[in-house]
């Protein structure tokens, strides 16, 4: 299930959380892990390598891999703002990709040593 980034931040923000500014939004400082499945034209267009580059830029850890059904699966771990920015990049700003559908799953936080492409 996808939650609009603005709604997600508003729903998660309360006075008990420390926040950081992310554009016009306040973002709770919290570590999250998201499992994301991307469907559409997402293989054969450098989707995984572009995701790796953006993840390194945003300091998001985890992995990304092609699936046999033509989709791409990813685990993104890091600060909520950074993870949501990476998902937004993959869906809206990825060169040559046409993401027709994506599913986002909240899972318990997992630590990864880095971000990598799984084969």
C-alpha cells in the first residue's frame, strides 16, 4: 500500500518525535525499512544501477534485484525522508522507466551494511 509522502509525514509527526526539515515538510527522525515491488518497464533500462546511485546519494541501505516475472524488488532502509525520497525517485524520476504499479510494504527495521544490486 502506498501513502502519499505528504500524508505519511503528517500522520507520523507528533510532538514526541524530533523532526528534520525536508523541503516544505517536517519529517520525523526515524529509521524504517520498506519492501517495494515495482511493475512496468523496469528491467533492461538501468533501473537497478540508477537505484543504487540514488540510494548512495541518499544514504539508504538495502538491495535491489530483478525478479523472474519482469518486476523489480527492493528493500530500502534508512531515515524515513530518505527512503520515501528514493521510492519517489524510482516511481517518478527514473530515466526510461515506466512504473505502472508499485507496492510498498512496511516491515520491521533491518540494518544492511550497504546498498547493493542482487543478481
